[in-house]
């Protein structure tokens, strides 16, 4: 009984620790004045009106969404098939993938950015100050999250047995991967995508060093707003928090819908 109460208290404290900063940000974004009182002295939506009427905000948000989703899609197209091939046909490569997935943690963003600028600022492939170099650097940044989350999904199924069974029934290698393997690891892929999008929406160092004002993302726009008005900056944070939440709910709904369809097909087959 005491352990149950203690666990609830601990969970409540953790929830409060994570939830209160979000509430404070939301309140400050609609506060007219908030200095010596527990709650704001007045409320207004003028900062949101000013923010949404700014074309710079819309452009920065769209750029961030485009780059984030392009990076996640590219990661899915490269990492998932590579892991499948390594597990089924080239098991020795799994150790190499493990090492590669750890390397981004040992590589600070500043060092990665400087190396990319030195390599791609001259020569035949000059992509500095363009979104392409940002997508490439973001691919490296989210590699550990994509790999680890997807690897756990692959571990929950017997990939080799499913592949052999599908091929014995006449499926080709590509058809086996698309129709059998990928739907079984879809939940892990969506989890990895959600984590990756959250990380990319909060990334500032690479965006600032690699593209700066040439391709202004929401992080760089937020950095500028902090110098202009704190209320406006908080309104911006609250806005793209809601955008991330909405995208997460949509992806979760799509995954749940896909899983329901698969279960329905299995029931009909029986």
C-alpha cells in the first residue's frame, strides 16, 4: 500500500516537473503583464494575432516541416531496408550499424557543421547555405533514434522465418519486404519518426551554422524573436509545440488505422 502511494507521488512530481514549464509558457504567451503575481494580471491574444499575421513565421514553419519530413522519409528509405538486408542476408553488418548509430552522440553539432562547411563549400558539390546540406546533417543527427527504435521492432518478429515463409509461398524479395516485413515494424518506424521530428524541431546549432538566414527555420526565427519580445517568443514556442502535437496525433492515428486494417484482413483470412 505504501509503495503504491509513493509511486503515485513520484509520478505526480515527474508529471508536474514536465508539465508546469509548458503551462507557464502558455500563460506567459497570453499574459498582458506578469511580474509579481502568481498568475498573470490580464490575458490577451494579441501576440498570437501578431505572430500569425507575420509571413516570416509561416515561411519558417513550412521550411522546418519540409526539412524535417524530408529527412525522416530519407532515413526510412535508407535505414529500414538496410537493417532488413543486414538481419536476413548479411548478419555481420549488424555490428557495423551499431557502431555507426553511436557515432553521432560522440560528434558535437559544431564539429559536424564545421566539417560539412569545409567539405561542401567548394568543389563540384557546393551545397552550403542550402536545405540539402541541412537534410544531410539532420540525417546523421537522427540516425541513432531511427536505428534504435526500429531495431527493437525487428527484434519482436522473426524476420528470417517470415521471409522464408513468404518466399516459399511465391513472394519476391521486394514484395516480401513491402507487404510482410514493413507492416510488422510500422509501429516502431512511426515511433522513430515522432522522436526524430521532435528532435529536428528543437535543433538550432546545425541550422544556424549551415544555413542561417539563407534558409530561416523556426529555430532561427525563435532566436530572433527572443531579442524582440519575450511574450512573442513564448507564443511562438506554444504554437510550434501544438504543431508537433498535432502531427504526432495524426501519425499515431494513421498507425492505429493501419494496424486495425491488418487485423481485419487477418480475421477475414481465417
